[in-house]
């Protein structure tokens, strides 16, 4: 009953536009964000950070990026991993080649995102002419081309013979300071700190875009682009902007994936099945939903892990994992079957995915205990 | 006599071998309500589409507000101040009413996406200003109650009203309405007619509308243009047109008031 | 060095034949799209399921023809169930949802096929089943009586072309002459009108999905001979995407021609241009690049229906 909007009035349009209209939400989110940044940075265990929280930042951000392009602007894309790849390689090369006093890891990420965004614009140009499913050809071309490019021109991997760069500690330094006041830069705690700040900042930016005229232009182009052009919306410019912003986000997500999560720059991470995975996350999370993007990412990422844990638990009597839990191939296959069934069931029940379900749930909560 | 705001000069439009519009010319005076009537397939919607640049005519040109355009495109038309509604409602299904109407303010938005993303004060201020303008239109068209409703879930009549609101939000010089009252009952038609007339008078808004209901046409229009099979067969005041023998033969059958 | 014309012709012919393989897969896509506007992302995985089922059966000692019949039966059942449980419940949603459902279906196929049968690579050699001349692995001279023209072609490619060609002719006859085929064309033109004249939409779609499944089986087996049956079969099939996009999503002739274009273009690009573009591996993206260039100039594909929006 305390979660309601009765008694909270908006008196001007600024207030009407707030991201969190309910006072409870505003407090909850504010405190929650502070805790989210502070607690894991200070106390987080290496396992939880490295195996769950940090990768979720990366894939969640990638899903958000894809959602901006496909969910909000209606441009289909299967090139997500390719753009992530550009972000990762860009960050690596910037840190590698620029002097220490000029560049550090977060700054390099911010800049490499621009590279990804620009490549996104190039492969977004066909979207001016090509519509619907046919557009997949452009982003798939981007995906395969980017992969081939970095595989072909070993310069970008610094000619590492194994083809995989294990990022050394100094890459995480700020301006050559290897330990800032005793704080280990390469620790997962620091990586989390950077990662979550990026996620929070970029999500805020995305939310602002969506609730302003740019966001409305995106959605107008998605819903009916002929009508949009009669209002004076430049459909080509809007599409290209969507590609730029989306690929920027994917670029940063890719850099986070390599730097914050895996610790390697490896081309194998960014193959086409990664693009599919992000797309699943977006579908399950719901097209056109920012919250949904993260919810979908969490579900798709955690499901195999949860399933393995379940297997271990169920078969614990037979000796735990080694003794007879589900083996990794079975896990992957059953996961795939589960995703497939899940996507279909979800689409039948609620095409808006988790995002819509979450919205419905909050709506019910606002009027609880009354049904409507 | 004042220079007409819209001059259609010898427009011809074909699709493949089909001539949709054949050498049509007419003028629309500044501030008047001009009805374009005619049987189905006469080329009325196509005419409107040519005016605001969705179709490109093979021959002829359009003079709007003093400027002659050899080739009209949607962006040129929008910038020149032409707004329109569509026969098969072209609302954005994924947004609610306020958002739909706000899109109409697009041409007057100056802050760029960066400023909006960062939620800078300039962006916030502009958003509030546009919202204020949109709210005026919302109260003018009496759709306050459905502000936050998703456009897709509105009944047909209200959708048409929201589309009109979106067109008005652009503060246009000329309004093109494609069958704004199709599918409405008597009461809804009366409301819509009121809104159109009020907008016309309040904002000195030249209005060109396609309409099938002759009663409505007689009541609200200053000027009527009759099309049939892509050709113009009548052009004048409502009374003149109703008494025009060609028009009676082609369209009206027995004349009635 | 003089340009080797004979080799060039062989490359072209080789490209045409590998193109035919792409076309086969593409036809399955087009069938579904034509009749329901659904972009069937699971076409590739259907190939995997079909061929894996078949191969495991024959490895288990089942007779070739029996395995063929059983596999076809399984694909038909899959088609019916897909229509019933996936397509019908989603019939009133927009095309993007349906596309996403096929993505889900593809994932499901992937998991199921490998869970039920396993993820190993299985070779398939049709010559083990039949002692036909045409199935021998060594290449055949198809032209060797003209003085300077000695064209060498792999037998298998010729075999594929014959099978594919027959299938295409069979499908063409099916669509033109049989009652179901005509119903299918009606449905693809206009669902509502088809319903209005009493065509049972669900049944037609069930047939479409079953036929697509059978096509998947046959094309899967032909592909498997080339690349073996495994997960990577799907990768090879991803190449069919540019084929349908060039040919136009709604056109069977387009799928055929698109396949040939991509097949030839790929081979030519690989052999003649690869060095200029910096090495091997470009066939990965070259097919997509070709499709992209084509679509930029003709956004609905070669024979696809132009998307006309009436405002």
C-alpha cells in the first residue's frame, strides 16, 4: 500500500517527465545505485565479480545497444559482436600505441566506442535504401568483415603468435601509476568499479535519449517511416544516428568484455554466435525496453550456470559434479532447448518480453491490493 | 485579390500505365477551407500525396507560399509548413498520445541528441516548452483524458483526432486532411467539423480536405474542387459546384442540399 | 601468362554447381516466406536435424531407403507440430515476433538434435549406399572432344545439380498443377482472401512446413556429403541468406538464380581476387558483400515483390 502514486502530484512538465515518477522509486534507486557501486568495489568476492557481475555488465550493455537499434528504431542487426570487437581491439591498440601519460583504460574505451560507432554508420548506410529482413545482410557483412579484418591484419593484435593477447597489468593503469594508494588496478574490484560506472552512465544517457525527441524520432522511424518523413523527420539521419549510438554502446560493451571480464583480447569471443546470443537476450528481455535489456541478459547468461548448479545439486549424492552432474555438452544442449521453448512461450504470452512483464508487475504493485 | 497560397499547376501523375491525375490545375486562397471531392479512385489522395511530396508528379509543378517547386519532397513540404493526416491513420503505434503529438514538434527542435542524452538544462527546457505547446492542442481538441494512452489502443475516432493534433503541433501554414471524418458517426463528425473550423479561424490555417459527406462539405468549405477519373470537373464555391451540370452527371446524381 | 580460359570455365561451372546447393536451402526459406511472410531462421537448423537423424539411423545399420522414409516422416511430423505449437499461437502478432520465434525454434533444434543424437562430426558418403557411376569421388571429363576444351568437373557436383534440378521441377509442377500448390499460391498472395474462399490456412501452413522439412532433409544430405554433418553445417547454410536476399524473399526463381550468382561470385572472388584483397578467408564476407551491393541498387532483391505502402 505504501507503493502508490496517490498524493504525489506533478506541478510542472519537468516533473511529469521524470524517469522515476514515484517517490519510493527515486529513493530506492538512488540508494540502490550507491550500494551497487560501493559494496562490490569494496567487499566483492572475486568469484561473484568475475563470473557473474562483471560479465553481466558487458552483455547487458551490448543488449542495450542492440535494443536501441532494433527495439527502438526497428533496424535489424546481427552484427553486434563485430562492433563489440572493434571496441575491444580499439581500446587495446590505443593503450598499446599511445604514451602512458596520455591514455588510460576508461578513456581508451570511450574513444574506441567512437570507432565502433563510425563503422556502424558505414554499415548503416544501406539502411537508407534497404528495409525489413533484407537489412540483415548489411550487419552480417559487417560481422564477418570485421572478424576477417582483425584476423588478417595481425598488426592489430601486436603480432601475438598465439592470436590471443593476455592483457598485462599495466594496461589497467591510470597514467602509469601502477598502484593508486595501494589499490590494485587490475583487481576485479577495480574492474567492477569502472564497469558499473560505465553501465550506469550509459544507461542514463540512453534513458534520456529515449524520453526526448531523439527517442521519439527513433520510434517514429520504427513505427511508420513515411509518416515520419512528412513530419519533417529525416529518416536517413535518424537511422544513421541510431546505428552510431547503438554501435558505440556495443563497442564499449566489447571493450568491457575483453578488459573487465575475460582479461584477454581474443577474436574468438566476437564470432557470429555472440551476435545471436545478444539477440536472444534482447528478444527475451523485450524489444524497446531498457530494463528488459538487462533482465534478458541476466536470464540468458545465468541460465546455463544455474542449470549446471541444479544438476550438481540434484546429483550431489552421486558425488557432485565429477560424479554425475550434467556434463557441459548436455548443459549447453538443454540450455538451447530451454531458450528456444522459452522464447516461443514468452512471445505467445507476452511479446514485450521480461521488460513488459516487469512493467505490468510494477503497475499491479501500484494499485495493490486493488486489482485495478 | 490576394495571391493564392497554393497553386497546383498542370499536375499529371501516372503509375506505370495508369494515369491517376491528368493535367489538373487549381488554386487555394490563403486561409480558406477547400474541399476536394469526387468518386472513389478519382485521384484525390494521390493529389494530396503530390502536394506534400509523397508522390512525385511526372508533369507540372506546385507553387506554395510564393515559391515554385518543380519537385516536391516530404522534407521540403514539411519545412515549408505543410502538415497532413492520412486516410488509414498513420499514428506511431509504439508511443502514447502525448509522444505522438510531440513528434509533430520535430521541426522546431533545436537541441541535438548529445544535449538530450546528457539531460542538459537546455534540452529539458526545450522539452517542457514543446510539451506546453502540445498541451494547448490537447485541450483544444479535448483529448486530455487519453494523454498517456498507447495510440494503438485508442478507438478509431480518437485516433483520427490525435492525428489531427499531431498535424497541428507543427504549427503549419497549410493543413491537408485525408478523409478526416471517415467512419465517424454524426456526433463525431460534428465535433471534428468544429475542430477543423476553429483551427482554420483561430490560426488562419489554410485547410485542404478530402471528404465524402456532401453535407459536411457544403457546411464548412469555402471552395470545392471536384475530381473524376483524374480530371478536374468542377471548381468554385459549394453552391456553384453543386449546380454544375458536369458534376451532377458524374457524381452527385440528384442534387440535394 | 596467358589467361587460362579452360580453368576459368571450370571455375564458373564449379561455382554454378555450388550455387545450386545454396539454392536448395534457399528454396526452403522462400517457401515459408511466400506463404506466410515468416522469415524462417530455423531453416539451417532443420537441415541439421534432418541430416543428423538420417545419418545416425544409417550408422545404426538402418537400410538407406527405410532411413530416408523415416527421416522424411520425422520432418513432416516436425512440420505439423511447428505449425500447431509455434505458428498458430503467434498468428496475430507482427512479423518481427514470428521471426524471433523462428530464432527460438532454431536454438531449440540445435539443442535437441545434438542432445538426442550427439555433437560429433558424422561423415556421409552416398557412394557407400549406391554403386552408381555418378557417385564416384573422382572427377569426370564432361567435354573432351573439342580440341582445346577439356573441362574437368567433380562428379558429385553434377549429381547435386541433377537432384536439385529435379526437385525444383517437381516443386514447380506441384505449385502450378496440384490443388495444394494452388492453395499455397493463394495463401501467399492474400491470407484473408484465401480464408474467405475456404482454404484451410492451418492445413496449408502445416504442409508448407512439412515440405520445407523434406527439402531440408534432401539439401542437408547433399551438403553433408560435402562438409559432413555437424554443427558447422549451419554455418555453411548461413551463406544461403545472401542468396535469398539477392533473389528476393518471395521468389523461387530468384532463389535459384541468387544461388547461382553467389556460387559463381564466391568462387571467382576467391580464386581471382583473393590475393588483391589480402589473402584467403574472404569468402566469409564476400557473399554478404555481393548481396549488399545488389540490394543497395535493388532493395527488394531480383524478383522480390516491391514493398508498396499505401498511405
